[in-house]
C-alpha cells in the first residue's frame, strides 16, 4: 500500500543545514518588496529584543525529500529572503552562525533553481564578491539582462539597510538567533505524489480560517443577538474596501435617505437594518451558524442590493478603491487596547502581534461579561469609521495602476449614494502619516493606538486634514520619538492619559558620525518638517514629491570616490555625519553610487518627476561646493530646523 502520509516537524535553519534545496520549475520568481521584508526582519528583531531564548515561529514550508535533497514546493519567498539575510550577515564580518545557511557542507550553494539558472549564477557571484565591495548591484549587466533579478537585488539592499541599522554589539547574537530560534513547520510530502497537481491545489484552495474568524466565533458564543453583532463585525473586517460600502453590503435594508455621515459614527440597530423588520433577527437557525466548525463551511448568500442603493455602471467606474495600511487583525488589537483603556483595565500583556489574537482575546472571553463584549463590538464599529475617515490608505491610480498613499474624502450625492474622492492637494497630514507609516513597525504601527484614541474624543469636524488633528499628531510623534524609557507599546497608550518621559537628546545624536547606523526615522521626519516649512518656489517637482519607503542611506560626498585624486577621501567625522547623508530608495541610491558630488548635482537637477528627497534639494540645489565646511553648515541648519519643530509643539 502506498504511503500517503505527510510528515510534519518543527525545525530551525540549523536543522535544515543538512538539506540541499531545489526551487522547482512551477515556482514563480522572487517578488517580495520592502514591506514584506521589513515585516519579516522587523518581527525577528522585536522577538530577539523581547526574549533571546524564546523561539519564534514564522509559518510553514512544504518539501518533497529524497535523502539530503529537498524540493521546496511552498515557501520560496521566505526561504530566499532568509538566504539573502544570511549573505548580508556574511558581509558584516561578525562570524554569525546564520552564515552557515549560505552553502552546504561541500561548499555548494544551499539553493538551486531548476530553470532560473541565472538566479543561481547571481547567488554564486555574490558569494565571490570581496567583502569590502559595496552592496549596490541594481545597475549590473546581469540585472538589466534578466529583469526579474531586480527584486532580488533590491531585496539585498533593503536587507542590508535593515541590518546596518542594528547596533554592532547585537549583530552576531541576532544572526545566531535567526539561525537557531526562528522556527518553521516543515511538512514533507509522501514520495509518490504529483507535485504539480499538489502545488496547483495549494494555490486554488478555498479560504482557510484565520485567527480573526476564531476570535469572532469565540466572542459571539458569549452573547445573544449573534447575527446582529456578526454583521457589525462583517462591516468592519474587509479593510480593502471603504467602511460605508461594507455597511451597505451588511445592512442592505437600511433607509439610506435618512442616514447622513454623522450616523456612521455610532452603531444604531434602529438605523442600520440587515433584514426586514418583520423577520426575526436571531432565530435559532441563524444562532447555530456561529460556531467555529460551522464557520468553516458557511458562506453568505451573494449580496443583492435593494433598490435604493443600486449603483449604475458609470458610478462603479468612477469609484476609488483602496488597500489598508494595516490588516483587520491589527485593527482589532488597536481597538482592544482602546477598549481596555475605556473599561479602565490594564493593557494586555506581551507583544502586539496578530499571531496572538486568540490568546489576547481569551481574557475578554473569559470575563464572561456579555455587555462588555457588545461594547467592544460597538467600539470596533466606531474605530473602523474613524480609521477610514482620518487615516491614510493605499489608493490605486486607475490610469497608471500605481498605488499611492492618500487621505480620501467622503461625500453623499442626491441619490443617497456615498462616494470617495482624493484631495486635490497633498496635505501636511498626508505627508506626516505617510512618514509615520514608513518609519513605524509595519506589524504594529503603534502611533495608530494614540491617534485613534485621540479621535474617539475629538473628531466632530470630519476633516482629516484639520490643523487641530495635525497639531495633536505632531505632538504624539514628537513625544514618542523622544521617549526611550518606555517601550513603544507602553508609551503609545500612556500618552493618551499622561505625559511620558521625553529626555532623548536628538541634537546630540544627529551630531555624531553614525553613517548608515543612523535611524531612518530622523531622515524621514526631517522630510516632513522641510515639506511643511518649504521656503523655496513650489515647483512641479515639489508638487510631485511623495513620502515613500526609503531604506538606503546615501553619502553625498562618496565613500569611495571614482577619482580619488580629484575627490580625496574625507575624514570619517565628516564623511559619516548626518550632514553628508540622505535617505533614498534602493534604486535612487544605486543611480548615484560613488559618483562625484558634481555628477550627483547634475543628475538631481535633470530629474523632472519629483525630488529624490527634500534634504537632497538643500544639499545639491543650494550648494555649489560640498566640502567639510558646507557639510557642517548644512548639518547645523537641519538640526536647527528639527529643533524649531519640537519647540513649537
């Protein structure tokens, strides 16, 4: 009889060292970008800081094995990222254990590619590079020849930027931690199995239960009016659509002519109707749906709009579509923290992570207080409304198919339909929120706890670009950036009720020569302050400027000049100081590379689609020379501008 059993084991990278992995033909190319990489490595580092002795689980891989040869059926994106991370560690001369993951015991490459031999060749080339050679590989001929290598090359620079930002004394231990404490669940297939069919099945399978589904079921079993509260949850959980659209789908029998914008702020079951009032809302039949097991199989009937909410084709084509900056699980955790504050209960213990949703919400379930659970559902509705109204979202430009962060306005027309539109001009609130998003922990975004908590009490103007809201957001950001005695989690909640310690001397910090070790936050924050107080002509390049993900610190005066005779090296105190540095995207950094300041200035002035960074403008547009004198003057000027921002708030 053929063995059809899958073997499952929990392994770390050290235990995977005995295998040589092959990426099969049906695997797609590497596609991870900054967001996924920063989430993964950021999560590792948070766990490392919290408890270095504790294992951290990152999910599953699926393999088919033949002795020491393993075919990687599922999990290639993470696996490739881990290999690139090991390579970056190898370049930092820390002799960390993770470097062992690069090659097998016979010195052959740990990962082989069945059809993408150029990827394999590229990896081998990386291993042959001199350790002193800069990681700037975007412009290489191989990347141009094989465009899908670009994501790998970009990932390499992103990972390098992240690792460079970690304190030197932590690097070896952090690499060892990834190698021994990061755990994967390894599922191994039976020998006789059609791998192409299996892979196809994996990718076309139905939606699996997530932790949010289980939390929902656990809470609903504690209360009556299960259907009503399930509908509230449904209206909140799809974060890739606007709240009012979700509400229309979940409560189709609402009389929308009587609902203005202020009605969305609080849930009122007399206003928002999901069934005909003549029907029983919580019959025994519908009550029985809300168990974990039934959620696996139950699907709601396709939504059919009632006559007062039918949208014609033109309206649909004009709609703005969105993607949230956080997941629904993250929104649940922010909401629960605010719920605990309102209920005068302490914050939940431990890390803020969606992998802990069931564990964290168990305490609410265990209190066995139906009224408290209902209050949480009502608060979730309110927080979701505020989140949609006042917080940035990813919006797709229908012409270019490019996503941008935007604040979006909501309007109601004569037909009682709601529509969303982008603000014509970029606001200070948009730029500041964008920078907080890009510099915050992608998995947590603690600034949202503080901002949403504030908005629960102060949101009557319904204007996300309000100067009042901006002032508070600036104050929250300033205080959190100067507090080093509390964790971000603790400080973000405490700030709503009392002052926090703000004694960090950022001026002294920015006058050091940390080079690529400078926290990216300070470059991005400076961008916001320069944007807000721009003293120059607001040209088309300025109007096109956007706060974006930037992960690569560039030396304006080059570290390794192409012509040392003409551009002699600077002392480290000038070369690696804040004044000589800007934060750019990976591709922008690679464009400039080790070119002279004059060449960089010419390249900067010839760009028409927007400034690389506003700090770059001050350096390259406002200075004809760039010596240690100008570097020092620029640094003092930038620190003074930041200091004025803190003093005025």
